[in-house]
C-alpha cells in the first residue's frame, strides 16, 4: 500500500513538473517573438506603447512632417 502511494506521488510530481516546464517554454517563445517584432509593431508610438527596453521618440522631418518611433536606448531618429 505504501509503495503504491509513493509511486502515485512520484507520477503526480513528474506530470506537474513537465507541465510547468512546457508553460515556461511557451512563455519564453512568446517573449522572444514579441521582442523580435517589437519595432515593427509599434512604429507609431503616438497611439500605442513601446515595447520593453524601447522609448518613444518624436521629431519633425521637414517643416510639417512630425513622426514618432519606438527606439532603443541610444538610437537616434
């Protein structure tokens, strides 16, 4: 009886650990995909928020052309 209980506990532990590793891997893939597409998704930061590690920078190009872009720290328009 005790042996059966031990095997049941080990099986539950293995299943829970495998599921948590799968969730962690899915989160990591999502973060990598978001970081890779960050600049293209948020070019116009007047109407949206820049991704992590990016800041919204705005400026005039010519007399009346005003644009904003999400740029990394140290990048210039």
